[in-house]
C-alpha cells in the first residue's frame, strides 16, 4: 500500500520538496555544463520520463493568494541582517522551484540586496548570462521591496538596460529599492553588480498596488 502524501504545510515535507527542487536545478546545470555520452543521456531521459509520469499521477496542487507574502510579518525586525525568503515555489527565488537561481536575499536599510551566482544553464552568449534570466532576477527581487513597503502589488512595467556582459560562475549582487510612489504606482530602480562593483545591468520597474479590501482571497492583506 502506498503511503498517504504528506500535507503541504508539513515542514519535513516542505524540506523534501526543497531538496528535490535543488536536485532538479543541479541536474539542469549538470546536463548543460558537462560532456556526457549517449548511454548516460538515454538513461537520464528514461529515468526522468518515468519519474515525471509518477509525479503527474498525483493530485493537483494550488496556492491561495494569501500566501503571496506569507512571511511579511517577520520582515523588518533586523533590516541590516535579516535574510528573506519568498514562497517555496516562487520561480526565481523559491527553494523548491526547478527554475530557481538560488539567490541569497537580504534587506539592507531600505534596499533589497540579492547575491547570486549564475550557472551553466543560464548561459546565453558564450560565457555570459542570457538576458531573460537577468530580467527574471530583477522582476523577482523587485518584488521583495513590497514587503518593506507592506504593500502587495504586481509588475506593471519592467525596463532593463544591459550596461555590459553579465558573467557566469562568479558572485553578483542585485540591489533594488523604491524610488518614489504615486497613488497605487510604486516606482523602483536597481542594478546588478560584479564583485568589483562594476555595473552589468540597470533596471527600472513600476509595480501596481493591489486593493486588498476589494480583492477576493486576500483576507486582511500583509
């Protein structure tokens, strides 16, 4: 008899999901970044196809809007040291996401700083990150500014200016902040820097605040 699946709120279950997500990310980088023979590729494909079929046989998961910023009550207690996480399945920064970039995200004063090392599967031009990966990083990290502002919102506009090549396999820092606010519009700016403080990318974003009281499923907000 197969064991009953663990509940989605069980911490041990969530840790297992996070481990699996990390394994999938590492698998992608291993496949892209290394030479492999045909036999191993065939074995890999067969194993993954079998596991995918078993995963697809499980019940469908869904997430309530109220979990969008479920950690927000903890934010701001120690603004210069606290490390932040989003929900586990968050595509860029979620620890269970198979698409994640594994950033380490902290609040520094009124800014969000995310340290990240882009890897083999993030390559666009040889030796450089794909621009879309960098864009996704900014979109996700800008979202953490919303917890400083205690405001749930969605991306209205994102502008990326590539000032230079974004290297792989070395630490980068994405720094973002709120520049100004007009009504429901939150205007943000940010940059991506190398270890020597050279700017690779500059970004601007406009987020639109959600009217929590008028939006079903958001409860009492953040």
